[in-house]
């Protein structure tokens, strides 16, 4: 998200309540807007299709199918997301923008081939009882979603946040409209409408890319060469997406918590709905995360490294380092305050909210712990974002690897225990990696001047 701070600082320079509210709203929309739009789109499709799709279980099959398309495409493209963003940023810094578009084509081709091969094998061997139309739409959706994540991360690296938000708005509006229009054809119609809308969304993202980038070469694979690839970032992208989804997969396929939905796809009603509601509570924290990390922290971060490059006195460099650390501490503290407030508000309305959704109040304890886990995830994202600014790629890789391992171990332990422990595995793993990352960050900031000069 580097670069968004410029827009936020312009809004804050007005020094008015309206400017402050506008900055927070902008930060919230940029950080969570595409995700919120996708959730709203899927909810609208499900709710508005209820009177027309019989049996209603077909709607569940559609929503579960889309969930798998999203989760697996994120994991598949994870190795390309961070690595290609860094490659693009470095080439633009070197004033070699002509390398960007050809290598995007190369990365997109690799992602497309991987999605076709893996998705093709899956629909052939894992869905023998489903119709040919369903299998073809699942394959098409998997390929399109994989390309959407790559295009989105590319445009994010180019700081086109507002354009991404508008494209997602149009794309998911068309997705919902097409799926609702075609729902008379049942599961095939719903999935066909989804694939159509996502294809339009991808076309919009590609239009933004081709509007701003040209090259004499059409395709290049320099991104994958030893000179330019970033193995730690590629591994980090894969492991982080895996860590976020691994506990969900474990609940889906555990005998006591998962239910068959369609073909090999399973879901866990007892786990999925509370997790979904919990993630709605992180929007305020995400807004504060962007506001504080990308404005106050980045301002002193630039000042610190500017002082180092320009040969300022050691006293001035230390002052800038201390100011950067103080801005970071204040930012994390503000995230804690705002996220805690949002969590308490959700706790207060949880019984009424679950009742409105037709869900038993017995789910409340699981919702509470999932809200806490989602809040911890916001803080963890803030800390690893700082590590990325400091270019501590190996540290981030170690942290996300710990996240994967601890999530698997603790989720497995809670699944073996009674239902009262459900959700504590994900929350516990995030608590562990957050505490480790904060201790590690504190150590790195203490040695920042030393390490900065030693790597020169």
C-alpha cells in the first residue's frame, strides 16, 4: 500500500473534521473496499435468488463453489503477488518502465497455465458426477480469479487504488446482476453469471494496465530469472495466503464439523458464518492501520533514511529513528483502541445479529473469539508491513511460516477437543505470531542505525 499516504496527507492538511473523516473513509474503502464489495455481491445473489432457485440448497452449492474459487486462486497466485510487486517497483525506480508490461504478461501466462492445468485436473477427476457446464464454469472461474488477483496486486503496486475500487464496484454490480438474472437456470445460471461478471472485472483491470503501460516487447520472463526474482517474497505470499485459509480447510474436512455440499467440496456452517461476521469487524482497524502506518510512520521513515543518505549528524539520525519508533507505537496503540471498540460493539449486538440471520445464540462464543482473532490479524498485518518497509524479508518469511505451523497445530488440537474450543486455534496462532513479531520488531528497531550503516 506504499504511496497511499500522499493522498491521505493531502486530506489531513485541511485540518478540519470533514477532512479527517474523509481521510478515514478513504483509507477504509481502499483497504477493505474490494473485499466488502465481493461479500455484498455474494450476499445479494444468495438473498435475491431464494424465491427463484429451488431447491434452495443450490444457492449454498453456488456460494461454496465461489468460496473455493477465491481461496484456492489466492493460494495459487500467492507466490507471484509480492514478488511481482517488488519486481515492478524496482524497475520503475530504475526508470526501466518498459520492462513492466512484458513481464506482467509473462507472470499472467504462468498463472493462467498453472490454473488451467491444476483446475483442469480437478474438474476432470474430482467432479465426475457434475454436469459439463458446471465443470467448465468452475475451470473458467478459477482461471479468471487467478488473473484478477495478479492484475489487482499489479495495479496496487502502481498506486491506482481508487481505480481498482471503481472497477471492483462495477464488476461486482454486474456479477450480482448477471447471477440474479440467470438464477432461473439454477446452479449453472448462478455460476455462469458470476464468471461473466468476474470476466468483465478482469477486463476493467486490464484496461487500466494497458492505459498506462506500453512496451515494444509483448512478453518477457525476466521476472523469473535469478537476477530479478525474490524467493523469500514468493514463499511469503504463498505461506501467508495458506495460513489465512488452512484452518478453514481443516474445519471443512474434519468429520465432526464439515458437511458435503457438492462433489468433493465441503463447508462448515458452525465455523464459516462466525468467521465471516468477524471479518466485518476489522474494517475500522484496517482504516486506522492505513492512516497511521502510511502517514505518520512513513513520514519519519522517509526522514530517517533521508538523513542517512544525506550524511546528517548521528544525533539527527537518532532523533528521526526515535520519532519513527514513537509514530509506530502510537499507530499500533490506536489500532488496538479502535479495533477493541469495534469488537465490543459487535459483542453487544451479536445476539440480535445472529437472531436476524436465523443462527442460534450458541454461536456467540465462537463469534467472540473469531472477532478477537480477526483483530489480532490486523495488528499482525501492521507489524509485517513495517518489516517490509525495513526490507526484512527473511523475518517476514519466518513469521508467516510460524503462522502456518501454529495455525495447523492449534486448530488440530481444538478440533480434537470439544466444540467450546473451536476458533481458539486460529486466535491462538495469531496471538503467538503477533507477540513474536512485536518482540522481533522491537529488537530490530533498537539496532536500526547499526544495521542500516553495516549493509552499506
